[in-house]
């Protein structure tokens, strides 16, 4: 049993699910990773409760997260946009020349949140409280605690766990005391530790999906994108040491396969530290 404990508690930042005045920005901009439209069932939108029309059409569970146009990340985002699709995944995850590691991890984490948010939206009609009464990945079971609303690790159906998880991550990433947006503001001392908790928990969405819903993803022709998305995630967390190996055990064979592919394609790989 992998009962998870709370990360650092954080104050509410005014994010309201389904509201237009989101804390980080009120705008929905095109995703900076290739749009994973394959996550939508049969190429059509999956209904998303309590979300604005813009989010519903992309089948996300929560409204997508974006950064303000004039934030400290603007140059980094523009530079990355130029090279998107021109490099293999192993090269894409590496720290861009001259970039701050904290800023690169911050913008990438928002991308992974949006990717998993979209996956969760696509799972809404196959991952239900009836089909998945417990959040698990094979024999591994996960209990939810966030240190605020749920202080004691609590087992719950997978869709409730995923929703709690994404709302918790959303709140963390929208908190400027944790992820500063203004230029010159230092990242908090606990940023790295807090980000590692986020990645440990986000991984569990992939773990549950592969163990419990992969056949359904194949039936909807979404398995290729799921594999690509997971490989991108693994390359990134390995590049910056964001998840301990023991947390990856539920998908250890798949992780090993991903890393073999990376090393075969990138024999001169080097880890950023």
C-alpha cells in the first residue's frame, strides 16, 4: 500500500473550478505541446462537468493552466515553441542553454498538468466509481491526503482520487509563493521538494490508466498517444531526478523500456543537475 502523505500545505489562491477569472490567467492559449486530441473518445469531446465551454471542447477535467503572456517565462516559452517537434523527446526535455532549471521545471510541470488533465477528462466515462472503487495500479493501492481538506490518508474511488489530485496540483501551481511569476522573485527554498511530491502523485494517474484502462484506450485508438505522453513524462523526471525509483515500481517494466529507447537513441545522454 502506498499511502501518501501531504506535501507542504499552501494557502488558497482563488482558483474557482469552472470560473473565468482564473488566478494565473483568464486566457486559454494553444498548448505548447502537440495537442493530444487522441485522448478524446473517438475524436469527439467527452463531457466535463462544471467546466467552461472552452475547456469542455478539449475534454479536460479542469480548466487548462496557462501562464500570463508577460510573465518571467515568456522568453523561455517562445524559444521552446520554435524548436517544438524538431527534436526527439530526449532532446526536448533537456535544460535549454542559458535557462534557469527552476523555470524550466516550472513551465514543463504546467504542461504535464495539462496533459494529465486532458487524459483524466477522456477517462471520465470509463473510469467510474463503479468500475474503479479504489485508486490502484495492479496490486498497488493509493490513499489520498493533502494536509488540508483530507488530513488522514483516505482510500477513495479512482475518479475522486484523480480529481482531488488535479485540484491539489492546480492550486499548488497557481500559488505564486510556490511558483513565482514575476521576474526577479526567487523560488522558495522548498520548491524542489514540493515539485517532487507533485510528480510522484501525477505518475499515479499514468499507473492507474495503464493497469486498469489500457485496453479501452486501445479500443479508442488513444494508446499511441498515451505511450508517447508517458515516455515524455519519464524522460523528464529522469533528466531532473524528480521521482524516486521506488515510486515508479507499479510501471517498472514500462519505465525500463522507455529508458532503453532513450539510451538507444541518445547514447551521449547527460543528466542535468
